C-alpha cells in the first residue's frame, strides 16, 4: 500500500511537471519545486543529446574522417553555443527575477530585448564561419581529407547559427518564467525532426546531409517557440511594444550576458584546445574515439544539467521575491540530488565504457581511445554534479562574473597547461589530455562551492 502511494505521488509530480501549468515557485515544498522544474529540463536536454548521439551514430557509418569532421566542427561551433548560452543565462536571470517580483510584462520586455541582441550577434558570428569553413578545420589540426570533405558541413552549420542562438535563448526565457515544459517540447520537436531527417539526408547527400537535417530540425523547434512566445497563453507573451529601444535594459542584459558568454567561451576554448591536442598527438582514430566519448559523456550528464537549470530558476525567482534563504536552501538540496545521481553514472563510466563506445564503432583503435576517454572523464562525475549546480546557481542570481573567473583560472591556467605537460612533456599523448579533464573539473567544483557559501550572490541586482 505504501509503495503504491509513493509511485502514485511520483507519477503525479511527473504528470504535473509535463503539463506546463503556471506555478509559484517562491513558496511551498522546495523538493517538489526542484522536481517540477528539473524533470522537463532533463527530458528537454535528453532528446537534444539523443539528437547528438544519433547524429554521430549515422555519421560514423561514413568512416572515421566523417566523425572527425563533425567532432572538430562541433568543437568550433561550440563558440556559437557559448554566446547562445551566455545570452540564455542572462535572459533566465532577468526574466526569473521579474517573475519573482510578479511583473510578467517587465519579463516579456526583457525577453524581447534579449532577442534583439541575439540577432545582431548572430550576424557577426555566422558570416565568417560560412566564408572560412575549410580554414577553420585546418586550424583545428584536421588532415587534408577531413578539410576537403568536411568544409561544406562546417559552412552549413555556421549558416544555421541563428536557429542555434534562438533555440537556446528562447528556452532560457521559458525556463526563467518557470515554464520548463514549453522549453522541453520545443527541443523535443527539433530533435525528433533531426532524428527522422538525419539518416534520410545522409543517405542522399552524404556528410552535408547531417548538417542540413540539423538546421531544419532546429528551425522547426524555433518556429514552435516563437508561436508560443508571441501568440501563446503562457505567463510570457511578447508584443511589438516590448521591442521598443530600451538602452538601460539592454545594458543590464549585456552586463550579465558578456561574462556568461566569456565563461562558456573559456570552457569551450579549453575543450577545443584538448580536441586539437588529441588530434595532433594521437591521430584521427584518437580524435574520433574522443568525440564519441564526449557525446556519450554529455548524454549521461543530463540529470545534473536539468537539476542545475532548475537551481538557476529557483535562485532567480526567490531573489526576486526577496527570499534569499529559500534560494540558498533550494541550491543545497539540488546539489545533494545531483551528486547522488552522478555517483550512479560514475559507476557506469568506470566499469562499462567499452560497451558504450562499441555501439558507435568497431574500429579497435577508436574503441580503445574512446574507452580511455570515457573512463577518465567519468572518474570525477560526483564533482561534475556539484560544480554544475553551484555554477548555475551563481548564474541564476546574475553573478556571472564569479564563474567566469573560476573557469579562466581552472581551465586556461590549469587544465590546458596540465594537458600539454602530460601529453607532450611526459609523452602520454591523448591519455594526458584525458587525465587533465577530471582533475580540473574537481577543482572547479570545490572553488564554486566555496564562492557560493560566501553568499555575495544574494546582493546582486539585475
């Protein structure tokens, strides 16, 4: 009887979270608030990662050069993701604060101003990417065949930067408003379209078909988002008046967005440096194995991502409601859930990495390097779970500068030098780069936890 009651309660929470009902997250059970936000956020990101895993699965059938092309292009296109995530972080922080203050019209105005910034920034990023796709692959250390066959893939991906930017940004707006279910549905639509189109387009167009399918899939998701953002019945609804030039608000959003963008650019730059180091020191097979490992690592990190995004929303809304104690309690409880879940994933990565990699490749060298990469990265999973929640909590409060400084010191001044020292100085090659990842992430977790405990984030005004 007790078990039936527990399962009924769990099922009711899941159903409520997926319905997208408007709720006040500044009062009531904190545990329930976490799960109502986190469940759709986890599911939202899960299909995005399935999207990435399916992409690499079908591309892998074209050979290791195709996998290396996708991996190296994704490493560079992560720069676009970084700007998108930076703007999304700012939008979530400002929108959540206005929702916590019970001012949805001001939240809609902030959302519209962030869209204006996104369009301007995308133009500046996408044009160089389209024009210099082949050169970008060369700079990443790709061999001549990868550059020759992959340049068109890179150009198409950069040409579709606007939909990458918008799908991240608009979902950040929905999350800030507490409408995690809407964010989930839009990304599900984008991912399902890609999963359907990817094998079809690859069959007819080869590698470039994967890029075309990805852009079309994301475009479908953005159209769905825009309909609900402009015509829907949610708490956030943008009207033409919200686009009126507001220099003060634009400055406020940019002041939060640029450190957040730099924060993710620093992290992305570190991943790009490690991708190049692996390719240069150990060749195409090592690069392909590393890229497969990263895709799967990201997929299994979804619970922590969902929980960390829930923490950001709860921090922003509760600070807006002038309740910093509840904001802190929300983060501490979320961190506990995250470390437990990531501990379970760590066991999977430590004991069964080869079985995971063999799903994507039967090339023994690719499997060997992919297994080593996944095992090394997975060894610090508990700390990943902690760091993601703490960093997103700071971001949700609008304190994007502190995580940016943490990333700069831990990634660029520690992880990259350590990776080069181990890979080249100690002749460990790709394995040296793999080892540097969990070491740096553990330090990030401890430093982020320290700054969160200091509590300066409670005084940030957005």
